[in-house]
């Protein structure tokens, strides 16, 4: 897979089939689009391409609260590699870019840079200034400029339409199992192991404190989770806590994972945590000993959950 982070000096693409969008999360609906792009590229003996944006368009054109990302760029690239796209273009999204007319967007940006044979878009795709462009304009200009357009219908998962917004809402309520259903893969975070205050070690559950690699990444709701940890090309079972450690009157929010049957020194190493299920909400215990007893029970619950869960694909080494 080739990755292009700028529009300067792009190569000539052969019988190009492309799709365009934010593709945050690379969820089940996105995967349906990617699958069709790859099929069409294969039928034309051509190349497939996904054009995406960074930063998130809503963080540029909207005055609302910052949109936290399901997949910052490097994570998105790993998922797109898994789903077989030939080329990925990351367009630096600016206000000036957003103010192109729909006609300029199609003629100058899409045709001028990529000369596609086919453009595949998702359900209700809009583009250009004030999102005025639609599939009808794309098809009209396609007849003039030599490309055709295919629209993928709205994807449903258990009667829920798939969207990045619904996945964000699920994660912010701790519902990582619904998020996984909509994503088609486990939600994950990546971070560096940093020094903590050793509270977990004192009660028999040493933890690796995680500093998240990308500050724009969405973090699920506070609580204890069953997780898998990808580290050094291996996958380990574990349980993770997100929260303020109220039993110890903590003030700073932390992300810390207890990896089962593991004792290596991993300070400074980068790991990936795959969320499998929420075990319980964050709570304050009467004493460290009461917390320890609860953690023992949590561990048994986590082991049972992980024993019944499917395997997590290895995206990270």
C-alpha cells in the first residue's frame, strides 16, 4: 500500500477506482465501500485508492467541541492495509479546501489530481462548499469528464445504521462490545508505558501506565475492561482500568493495564490495547484490601470473557 500525504508530484494512476471520505474508524460501512472499490479496480485491471482527510473536517469548519478520533492517521493506515487498498492519499484539510465549489472539487481536485475511471461513494455523500455537492452532480460531471459513479447503500448492523458518530457514543458510554460490532474489529488504543505511582504493585496487581500516543484519540468511558494487549509481536490477556483511582483519592485520570502472567520491564515501550468488554464501572472501595478482593473477582470475570471472545487480528508489532 502506498501512502501519499501531499498532492504534489503524484504519479500517474492506471485505471483508477477511488473513494473519498473521512473513514474514521474504518467501520463495517467503510469496509463495504472498500470492498467494492477493490472489486471494481480488479475488474478494470487497475488500482484502488482511498482519499481521506486530516485533520477531521468538522474540527476545521465547525465551532463545536473537538471531534475525538476513532483512528488517528497511523492507525487508519494499518486498518486500510488490512483491507487491501492499493493507494491512500491524506489531504491536508483546510478552510480554503472546504470552500471550493462542488464543481471545483470535482474538476480541479478529483479529476485534476487523479483522473479516476470510477468514483465510489457512500450513502448520502456530500461535498464542496456548504456540502452542496451530491451524487447527481457527480454523475452529471462524470459524463462530461469520463468517469462513472457508483453509490453504496446504507449499511445496517442489527438494525442500526453504521456511523462513526454512533461508535463514538457507544465508546463514551463504555459499550465497547457495540463499538466492536459496528467497527468489525476491536476498538484499540496505542500508548507508551510510563512510570506510575506503584499503587497496583502494592496490592498485588502491578499495572503498566499508558500515555496515549495521539492526544486526538477517543478514550472510552471510565471503568474496568477485559482487554488484549499487543506487545513485541505477541498478544497477552489483561484487564485495564480507566479512571481517577478513587480508592486512593486520585485526581488525575489514568489508563493502566494489568497484563496476566507477565513481569517484564516494559517502560518506554509502545503497546496496543484491544478492548473486548466492559467489566464494571469505576467505583470507590472502603480500603485497598477491599479493592484487591474486587480485582481478584474481576480477573476471573475477564478470563471468562476472553475465553469466549474471538481472536483479535494482529495489526501491531
